[in-house]
């Protein structure tokens, strides 16, 4: 499996590249007042309205943690725009049904971009118990790459199949 | 293959549905006009049913085929006029149609639908009229029956329809191949004329007559003829029949019939159950066509006209060809059905350039619309981005311009593609009304107009339910029973008008009836009964507001619950649905005359006009529908115009209190300029609460405090100017406070991301011109979130009204002066002739007989110290000793013949201010009252009274006419002036009542007699002149009216007199008022 990798604070994360539609520099977004705090806002990309998820808030990092992880440099963040259920469906129905359950265009905010890694499925391990920063349901597995631990995200969970009625639709 | 079948079946359903849609209105016409129905309509009915039958046969849908066959038979009889189209006939056809609809809509299960009752009814009718079908409906012959006769036909027969379809001229030559003696159509000019106008064709039908017995032969031929007559007519026989219909012995047992019918050969064959070879087309010779054919020009709307015009015109050859080519394809015709569709078809027939339509899936259309929307946005950005280069490159400018215009056009056209005529919805109402009328035993004529007005598909889709509900209501409640109508002199049948039309960029749909109307009193009683409103509230409600209550949830006016309507849900749903479409509902009604409900709908939901506003650094779109006005409140006016009622901020807007909702704080937006998320409103509230506490403490002292208005300085430096968007939602009005109004834009509505659905405050999102996203505010959601309680506010509003109204009155120009004792007095400018600031050294004081006089500039003045006369002493009276000032000032009042000066130590200020006069705090003879101005307590003396108290009243006034016991009404919207005038009149002996504006006054004048009316001219709601015109129709027709005004002019005096007033005097001028009164008394 090809994995698109990113840095978030000092952790190394990745998502299945088949689920990624495009990546762009962070740009101006519009907050949605009244939405959960991990929804950063809405973004217009060529007429599509993308809902941006703030991963750090999604992982419930506190302000101190964010400060600790981010360091002092001002961040040039990136938006990772995901494919929608319909788009993934064209590639693989199975993948769409298991990994990409959301209907709306959504995106993740990450701090830095990493390489694309080829990760054989059998190299993916269950997350170690002492992993900090991400709670288990959000993790699909971990892979040791060189000296780093790459956390492969359970994207379906992050976009909240259970918490958001809008994200739960499964198109038969 | 299976897929293809499915596709074909889908096409069948679609096609049949279209036929059914056309059949229904035509059946209603048939029902209404009976025997007088245009034969063309019956033909069209016939063809519609027939097409369904034909296709159903092809798919082996026996049930559909059987039912439609039966209907067709009956329609055939009706067409031949052998069965009178009674209501029984149309009823049976309508119920059969319903069954047919059910079957077609669920075509897969259509076989299981039991239509035997409908079939039996129709057969019953047929039987009674002696036209029972000889043979049973055709056994289904799937696939082989209708569509493929050519394939299995003999070459000779096959040639016929094909040839006819191509060139009629050639067809003549080919037609009756194996026959010895062709029918010559030249002999049947009448029949051919009829055929041409009805799109009929001629067939040569060869019938085997094998019976030996002449009687049997006659019987058999008769039966066959009857069968044929059900779908067409028999024109001639070969060999000809003997008299009395006896059939001669036939060579080769073959009787040939010339048959004229609208059907194609294959369909005819299907009905008469003969071999395909036995039926051959007889083409109409082209010469005959040219001679007889209607001259096909486009604008021949009715068949009748065509026929009358035809014989003289033998031109238009190619057109005639087109026409006859169409003759063999009636099924294509039938598709467009309906009488209107028919005429159109005729027109088209003559026009080679037919306007074609194409079915496009809605999904594709939506995608196109989306992309067109994006194109518009990109265009906007392009224009912005290139604006700086345009000057350098003229070529670029023209490119951008043309992209601009093309984009606009594309967008416009694409949006147009979504538009549908409202007829899509309207078409079903004639049937609904008919059924309801029958069921309820009423007579209702429904007139539908403006069906071609177009609305966006999404609006149309959601219009059906509310409209249906409204129409049911009208039929059920509004229209009276025929006998009741006749009893009150109305025509027996009720008239209901359903009309669509454009107005102000919206589409209005009006539903007007001439029924019983809605009794607002009954609504009132009912609403109180149901606890929807309180009695006191009900008493204040206008007729319109009361009528509006029928849209309140849980309100149903039906005296008894019926299954038509009256379940207590309904009209509220209507309003909710219409408001969801961003539309509004308006109702007007007159008891006994009827009701008018108007729905105002936007043309489209995809693009709406909106205001772009900012709140807490974010931008939002506020739909213009429902937005009544925008009020800018300057920061200096915040304190004056915004008050607290029931702990909620309200804006005094004209005569009402408008609850305010701060957009940013409702949404929980933190302002980003570092004040920790506290917005001015909160600051204001905090300040205000504190202020109230201080006031409470201060109230123990003599400081008066009537209003709960905080002093201006407490908020002004925290705040900025604000904008209040005055918004009406479900009949309630509130003000949405925003920081700024940026723009007015037509925005493209995009669905709200599902992750934002929990926030009820937004209905959708849009992309602004600069490419950023903005949420569209949902009014109802905001109201809910902000928890506005409109009812408690209304109550409070009533309490606060007096105060609010007072605050809104005219400003007065006043001079504030300080007395030597330190009191501040206010005198209205126009009571003052002049104010002189006098150097102490320049004058000489003198006391004569306990009166003070001053000699100044060679003139002597009788001087008065107002505080002394009023008996009010400030911080120690000091006369000359007041301060070290070597000046003082003297006010000379504008009272002629008086050399009086009022002594003050200095002028504090001159200003224009609202005077909110309080007559209770400090009461003294000679004092109008007190008011707080700029935090200071100001006393307003009654100068005239002062001089009376000082015994220096001018003689002219003191010829007192006795007004004791007379009653006067003082009308003035300015409390100060009202009190002034009242005081004057009271002093003259009047018993005085007050009214705040013309409207209130005219109410009182209706019930109470007065001896005098003194009214201000300029007033809100109803001004003095209007009031004067109202008075003659009241109890007080003879009562003299005197006008007061701050700016008197001869023109105004004339107008007053013309309005029936005695005259006009300057307000606050006691003498002229009393003088005018004196002239009256003498009269």
C-alpha cells in the first residue's frame, strides 16, 4: 500500500494514498460557528466546499501539548484534501465502503508534508500501548520506517462515522 | 436484452404517464361540456387510451391492456355520439383512469391490480346503450400484435403503410394491389375533408363473409360494422349493400369496406381481428389533399376555422405533403395530447422547423448548474485579478469582457433550463377540485391562470403539497353548499381562481375564492380558546394579524373534522413549507365575500439575493427575502435607541420595540481584537445593570428616573455604529445586529457541509466573489438559538410603549438657563422673543411697590425671578451675589404687550432635544414639568402662568370666557407640547383629555363627544389634517378644531381651513390659542 505521509507536531502520520485527492498550501478558510472545535472551517477549492478538520483538536491535544509539539517556529500548514466516497468508489468499492464513508468533501490540516512510502500490508503492526498523542480508535496501525514510527490513520474514524450523521452514509 | 427490455418498459411508463396526464384534463372537459365537447378532445382521449393499450399489449401487460381497451370502447361510442357523455360516463372513465394510473406507475405489479369493478361499470354502460362489444377484449398477443405487422405481412400489404408514410402520391399507385376495383376517394369528398381535419386515414378492409343465410350475413356484417364504428367509421362497401343493409351474395365471399379511422393499419387490424393482409391503406390522392387540406399556416388555432378557410386555398404544396405524411403517424401526435397540444401540433405540422425538446437527466442539469456557478465565481476572480493589467493591454480588456458576458449568458441559460411551468403542479387541481366538489356536494368552478409562469424545478417540487392543502381547505371550508349560496344571492357554484403571475421579481401564486370568507372574530375566539393568544393580546390585534393566526400550529377552523381537511394540522405546514422555499404567505378575507391567499415565491432557490454582512470578523450572507430594512444606529445614538426589556436589548423603531439579536454573540464568535470575546453588547449590558443598581440607590433622593435608559456616556466609548437587519420570520419581527453591511449580491446557494448541520443557524453556504466561503443565515435557527420569546416581548412592548413613543417625538429647540439659585430651567425657543446678556454696570435696578424693575438701554422692564415665583429655591438664593460674574441674562418672552424680563444668571446651553416631560416629580403652579437633559434635571416653566402668578398678566388675555365644564381633546405626538397645550386649556377651565396621534384621537372621537379639539398637524400614523377629515364622520362632526404647529405659514392656514378647521395657531402660544377660542365662543 502506498502511504502519503505527513508530520503533525512531532508525530509522523500517514494515510492510504488512494484516499488523497490533492494537497495544497494552507489558505484562508471560513470558520463555522457552532460546529465542533475540531472543524476548522470551510474552504473553497474550485467551487467545491471542503470541510477542514483540525487533526490536533481531533486528537484532543491541549494548548500546552500543541505548543510543545509545534515548537516555536510559525507553521506553514498544509491541507490534505480527501476523496469522497463516490470518488473512491471508482477505484474500489471495498475501499470506499470500509475506509471512505464520508460523502462530503473533507480535508485534514497537517504541519509538514512527508514522502510517499510503500508499506507492505504485513508490515503494519497494531499500535503500541504507550503511543502518545493519538487515541487508539484513530489508528489503523503503525509501521517502523527507518528510525521513525509511522502511524497510519484510521481516516473513517477521524471523519467521524459515528459522531456525524452526515458522514455515515454508505452508498450501496 | 433484458436490460433493453427494462429500458423499453421504462419508456412505456414514461410515455403512458404523459398520456395519462393529458387524458385527465380532457376527461374533465368532457365531463363539463358533455355532448358539446370539441370532437378533437374526444379524439385525443381516444388516441391516448389507445396508445396505452397498444403498447401494453406489446409488453404483454394484460391488465392494462384490458382496462384501456374497455375505456377505448366507451370513448369510441362517445365519439360516434352513440353514447351521450353523461356524468356517469365521465365518472366511470375517471375512476378507470385512476386504476390505469396505479397500474402504469407500478407497471411490474400491474397484473395484480384488480380493475374488474371499473371494467364492469364501463361494460354496464356499453350494454345499457346497446353497444356491448361483440367480442371480448383482445387476448393479449405479446410482441406479435402491434409493432410488427409489417414483418409478417405479405409483400403486397407491407408496401402499403410504408409507401403511405413516404409519399402519398406514390401510394395511390401502389395501394390496392390485389383488389379489382379500388375505392375512389374522390367520391367521398365530405368524408375526406373530415378525415383531413381529424387526422383520419382510409383503409380498405376485406371481410370474409362465409354465411350462407342472407340474414346471418347481414347480422355478421352489422356486428363487424359496429366493431369498426367503435374506432372509426364505415364509409362505403364494395359491392354496395342493398337497401336495409342486406348483404348481397359476394364473389369469393369477400366484402370490402372503406373505413376511415385515426388508427394505423396495425392497430385497426388489432381491433377488427383480421389478418394483416385484409387491411390496406387507401391513400388520399395528393390532388385531393391539396384541394381539401387545411392551408396549414401556423396561426390557425381551431379546427373550425381551418375548415372554413380551406376550399379557396390550393397552395402550400410542400406543406400539404408534410401534413399527409403526418397522417399516417397519429401516435406521435397523440403523445402531445390535450386540446392545446393538438392545436400546437397542427401548427407544427406546417412548419418544417419544429422546436425540438430533449430529455436531460436532472443530475446532469444540476451538475451543469454547479459548474456554471463556478464559472461565474472564477470569472469574478479573473476580473479582479486582471484589473491591474487591463490598462496596459487593451486586448486583455476585450477578452475579459467577452468572457464576462459569455459567462453571464451561460449562467442565465443554464438556470433557465431548470425552470418548469407551474402547470406541472396546477394541472392536477381541476381533478382534485372536481372530486372534492362531488364528495362534499358542492359546485365549484376552478379557473386556472398563468400556468405557463415558470419556476425553478426545486420550487415546483415543493409547491404541490402546500397548494393541494390550500385547495382542499378552500373546497372544504370556504365554498358554501349550493343551497346556502343561492340563499345569500351568490351564484350556485363557487368560483375558485388559481393564478400565477410575476411581481417584483417574485412569482405570486394567488388562490382566490368567492366563498364564505374567514371570520376574524371566530378566529379570535378559537385562538383564545386554544390558548394561542391571550385575550388582551387578541383585543389589540388587527384583522390581518388575526387572519394570520390560521397559520399558527394547531389551529384548524373546521367546525367538524372531515377527511378532507380539518385535522388541526395544515395551514401551519403550508406556511412552514412556503417559508422553506424562501417564500411568504399573505392572506386577506372578507366575511361573506371570499378569501385571497397569496404565496410569494422566489423564481429559484439556486440563486438568491442576499446582503453580505460582517460580524466578529466573519462574513455571512443574509437572504433578502424576509429582510425588511436595515437600520444603522450611530454610536452616539446607541444609548438613546437601545433599551432593555425583560433583560433583552430592544431597539425603538418607530412605534415598536424590536428585539435585538447580536449575530456574533449568538453564534458564539469571539472577536479577534483581543477583548476576550466580550462584545459591545455584553459590555453594554454589564454597564447597564450597574447603572440600574446605581439608579436604585439614587432613587431615594429626589433625582427622577423614569426610563431605564442608561446615560449615554456609559456605553458610547465602548461601542461603534451598528447595523440592525430588521427581519421577519413567521410573522415575528426581530433585529439582527451586525457590525457592518458589506455588499448586496446574488449568491449561489450550496448545500451546507454535513459536519455543520448541527448548527441550526445556517441554511446553506455560498462562495463569495473573492472565492471565500460564507454561511447563509437561517432566520428561524437564529431565533431559536437566541431564544427570543416574542410573546413576552409583546407584553413588555405595551408597557414600554408610552416611554418609547415619547422618546421618538419631535425635538424641541430649547434654551437652558441657570437661575441665581442654581436651578436649570428650559424654555422653548419660540416662547422667547429675545435673550439679552447684560453687563451689571450697564443697568439700573429699582424696587417699586415690591416689584422689581430694571432700566436698561433706555427701556424699563418689569423683572421676575422665576425660581422665586415658583417657590423653588436652589442652593441658597443669592440675587446679585450669585457668583463673581458681572453679567446676567434676561429672557424677554414672546408675549406681545409685555415689558417683562425673566432674570437668570447665565445661559447654560442652547440645544435641540427630545423633552420627555415628567409632570409628577416636581409639581408647582407655573411649571409644566421637569425633564432630564444630559443628566441634568431641567425645569420647564409655564411663562404665561408665571406672569399671572406675578400679577402682571396682559389685559387682553384676562377677559376670561368661561369654559368651565367643557371638554377638550388635545392631540399631539410631542409629550411636551401636549402638556403645554393641556395646561393652557385647563387654565381656561376645560376638562382636557389627551391623545398621542390622529389614530388614537379618531378612535376617541368616535365614542366621546368633545366641545373642542386641538390638534398638532405633524404627527405619525395620522396627521392633523387627516384627522380633521375623519372627524365629520364621528360624533364630533360639529366640534371646532384648532390646529397647532411649530411653523405657521399662510399656506398651512389655508390648508387647515380647507380641512374643516377653525384655524391654526403656533404651538405654545397661549394667547393666540385663547383668542381663537374667544372668537368661537362669540359665534
